[in-house]
């Protein structure tokens, strides 16, 4: 049996992947309380990193840690 996704290349494949990713994020937001809390905190902390006086490396480390928390929560939700 041939997959209906075979043969899709280029921009169409990229747009499909983006759509699937957005659906997954919506599902996580709808079903996972911890994910919603972490997104709310990220909405506060990400702009705060640009207000505080830090080096570029310090800012990158702060942003990286915020996004790492969100990524780990998504992996945790997938495992559950």
C-alpha cells in the first residue's frame, strides 16, 4: 500500500509539516495544564530577557533555557 504522503516535495511538504506541528501545539495547549503554565511564563520571561542588561551570551542562555523547558514538556507529554 502506497502512502498518500509520498511524492509531496518542496514547499507543499514544508507547509504540511508546519500544519501538523501547529496542530500538535494546539493539542498540547488544549490538553496539558503544565504546558499552558510554561507558555504563560515564557510569554513573560522572553521579553524580560531583552529588557535586562546582559551580554548576548547571557541573553542566549536565558532564552535557550526557557525554550528547553517547553521542549522537554512536549516530549514528556508525548511519552505520557
